[in-house]
C-alpha cells in the first residue's frame, strides 16, 4: 500500500524503512491561482472603471468611477499580496514534509533566507530550485513513497525565471 498510515513515532517508522505521513494540511493550487489571477483582473477592471484608459473623460461621474476603481485596484493588490504569502506557506510546508528523510534545508531557513536582501537572489534558486531534486531523491528512497509524484526541475526553473524576465 503506497499510502501507509502514520506511526505514533515517526522515527520508528523510518527505522522500519517507511517514510512517515508528514502532510497534515495540503495546499490548494486552485485557490492560489484564483487569488493571483483574480487580483490581476481586479486591478485591470479597476483601472478601466476609473477611466485610466478612457478617452472621453466625464467629470460628473468621475468621482464615483474613481472610488469604485480604487476599491477594485486595492482589492486586486490585496489578493496578489495574499497569494504571495500563500507561496511562502506552501514552500514552508513542502520543505517541512521532507525533513524526516534528511533534507539539506530546514523549512525556516528556506523561507527566512528569502528575506535577506541581495542574498535572496542566490537563495531563491536553493529554496525553490533545489526542492524538486530533494523531493525526488527522498521520495525514491522509501518504498511507501515511490508512487509519490515526481517534481519537474524544469518547471521550477521556469517558475523562477519567468517573473524576473517579465
């Protein structure tokens, strides 16, 4: 059975050659995408409603349009900010579930070093780019986690490079 029930003591389960069940609460990629793309959509709609892109400016409705537009823009920025926070939460959880297998990076270090200016440019490749290698290595080492999905290093590298290129 690839999904063993967790033992009372994770070290006992590792001693038996099985990886302990470490995921207590999963993440939702759909919720994250909804926040990110919904935030972008709210910002665009807010700018359109407030007349930023409009050729025909009407002063009689400008105040109402500006208020609604500002509200949508602020809602959009809030959604994008929350999706960024969720990114750190999900990254922390991913590193945390690798700890019993001997991961080289602790969850606190993976997240904490991302807040050090200049050094974070190097560290993002270690924290996010190194995750697939560690995940694939650790999940392949235990018989009950061999069926775990393998992470693509290329997808993680794209996730790192596309925002910086944009």
